[in-house]
């Protein structure tokens, strides 16, 4: 398992999260993201995301599902939080898992901290 920790900025919140789930007899791919608000008063709360998604399989007669999501910033607003970084910081956890026959398996986790750079 590989873990990467990095910083993001306010522009990063304009990105749209991504979810992919793909199954087959030879393996599986799963890419998912979670978003947490780290309120300056000390609370931590998960925010529900509406990611762009792709779900399907290699099995016969299955249809692929796809959809367009909304940005991290829109999800933050929908949950009733201020995305300006003045009152809150945000933590994004992204997991990418791939396990297909004949290929090297990967299980990577990225942790992205988005906070007001003036408070560093």
C-alpha cells in the first residue's frame, strides 16, 4: 500500500471528485474519494460527495453507468459549510485500488489537506 500526503489550495475545491467501480472475472478497480470538514472549533464531519462516476463490468449483458458530479466546493455548500477556508479546513481522502490478473496490483491512498495558506 502506498500513502501520499499533500496540500491543496482553494482552487483545488473547484475540482469534481471521481468514483469508479469496475468488476470482471479477472479483477476489480475501485477509485473513491471522501471529504471531511475540519472546523476550526475542533469538530470533524464527513461531507457527502456527488462525484462524476463510472460503474460497470466486463461481464456479458451488463450496462455501464456514468454520470456527471459536482465540485467539492458545491458539496461543501450543500452541506451548509463555508468553503472560503476562513472558518474551516478540508481533508480529502482518495483511494485507488486495482487488482487485475496479469498486472501489478495497486492500493494507493492520497490524503490532501486544503487549508488557508495564511495560517501556516
